[in-house]
C-alpha cells in the first residue's frame, strides 16, 4: 500500500472527515480529537504500513508514526481541508482538566520542537567547543554562533504565541502582537533596571494611574504567553460577536488587541510568571529533600510518560528552570531514560529471529540513541513486558545516580547521544557514567530477563488493551 493511500485510509479508519474535530502532531505522533472514538478501527490502523502503534490517551487518538510524522500530517491535512478545517467543532463531552492540559502542552510544543531542539543542539556543540578550547569564548565566531542558537529561546514567546493560536483557534498575528507587547524593550529594560537595583527603578508602571503593569522580563518565558493567547481567543470571539458587521474589519482587531494586551500585561503575564516559579519551586523542593529520590522517581515515570504521551508536561517546567535558574536537572534525567530505552531495544535484537524483525529493532534502537524513542517503545518494548520493566529500572537507577552528583544542563537540547558536548564541564564525567549505566544495565537486564517466548501476543499488547479500554 502506498503511503498516500495509507494516510487516506487513516482518515476513514478514525471515522471519516465528519468525525474529526481537530488533528495535529508532535515529534512522532498524529493526534486526533474525535467526536466519537467508538468509530475508530484500532486493529486496521495498527496494520497499516508505517504505523508503529495506536492508542487512546487523554481523550486523544494517538497514531505513532515516528520521525516522518510531519509528512504524514501534511498529507492528511491536505485531504481534510475542504471538509473539516473550516467547520466549527461539533458537540462533544467536556474534557477533564488533565486532558485539556495535555492537549494544550502537546499541541503547543509539538510543532516548535524542531526549532528549539535544533537551537539547543547548536548551543550544546558551542559549549563543548568552548570547554575544549577549540575556539575562544570572546571571539566573533562565538558571538555569531550564539546569536543563531539563542535567538529561538530569547524570542520563544513569539513561537509559542503562533503555535498556541492554532490550538486555541484564534488569529495567529494577533497572538504574535500580544507576545510583542510582552517582549517590548520598554518592559524588558525596566525589568533589567529593577533586577540591577538601578536607582529609581519601579516594580510596576500604571495605566491611567489605576491599573498596574508589573515589570517582568518575559523573554524565554513559557506560561504567560500561552495563557495570554488563550485569553485572546475568548476576547476575540466576544468582541466579534457584538461588533456590527460594517465595523468588524477595523474595530474587531483593534479592540481585541487592546483588551487582550492590557489583560495580559496586568493580570495574566504576572500570574503566569508566578505560576512558572511555583512549578519550578516545587520540582526544586523535591530535589532539595532528596535529589536521589527525585531522580529515581523522574527516571521511573519517564518511559511511562512517553508511552502515554504525557512527557510533554515536563517541557515547560524545564524551560522555566532555564529562565529562572539558568540550568535544569530534569532534562539530564530524560536523557537517561532515552538511553535506557535504546539499551533495552538493542538487547531485543538478540531475541528476535527474522531479518525483518532485526531490521526494525536496530532502526528503533538507533532512533532511541538519537532522542526519538517512540519507535522503540511502541514498535519493540511494549511487546515484551520484562523488557519494559528492565528499561524502567535502568532509567531510575541512572537518573538517581546523576542526581546524586547534581548533574545539570544549562540550555535546552534534545536528549540524544549527540547531546553529550553540551555537558562538557564539571559534570561531564558523571553524565558519561550515567549514560554508560543506562545503556549497559538496560541491555544486560533485558538480555537476561527476556526469552523468545516472552513476546506479548496481540491480545495482550498494552497498546491494544488501552485502545480497547477506551471504548
């Protein structure tokens, strides 16, 4: 079956265009918001060539494709445009807060991950070159590379605004305009003056001498802009509903931008800053109590979180840590989990018989080393219960190990074997030891625990059980 035909088939197998409210994707999965999940033909979807798995999670139908997911998404959208993309959402039961949160986080961050991962990789390589003294930290070359790598993170609110506008179904350019208000030099300069204790620096400026606009530096911030765009979506619809048709072209965007920007600057932005600090404080508090225990817990839940699609929930916390502290301890643990997944997958190579299975396993394991773990989890490890247990144990131990030595990262980077240069410095030896523990322990445990008769049958596969339970 040709890829195009398979993608057309997916639309029919999820209930047809009329059953689709929304479709989007993260780095490896197509995500569908459907009107009625009972219409999904799970077994037929899993049997399609190129599909690694399918499940229902957080009231989404998730179809695991792997690194080529964007190609599949664009093809599917091209078939949906005439029918679904211009229609309003059909009635559906209200989602829970957890489901809404996961939908939002995965939807907002999924499309921009290539930008922040690419920029993060450049930052990591630059840090390695400086640490090895290949180039001078004060050279013009470093300045050029740094502006290439840091621009994405400094102007992250703009990327988030456009992505969030698509999720919340509002105007992308108005969303970018709200982000521009939060990023305007007047506010950033005032925040820098306040931080440096400049005489006369104020912690707020006032609109009409009544409404305070708190002074914060929103560059590289995450939560404020997402909630601001959410508010914008409601404000835009409210203004448009009451505006006379003859005035809509000019006055709807005018009034919408003014209200949304003022609300964002005075209420949502500051609240988002404090919420982000609270999340970071909670995570840091867990490490303060016991870094080893925190590492063990994070390492244990990471493989399960990837399996259920909830791993995106850690991304805004890590980004907030970089903004507030300049470093983060969660991402090194995500690195350990990815290496454990890769190690277990390599071990399965010695338990499969056919050439086709071996090719699939090697491909999935290499993808895991490169930071893309869904092919390994859904294509290999979910079929072997003991292998998944071995992965979880190894991830926990390796994460607890690096947490004991306080391993931290100073910039967002994809959790890939090629990310190692980003750790060059005082923690480099410990991250190398952690990677070794994760790979060797997961490989050894999986090789010892799994035998050829341990493969889970289709009726026992956790993916299928999850999808059947969703009915």
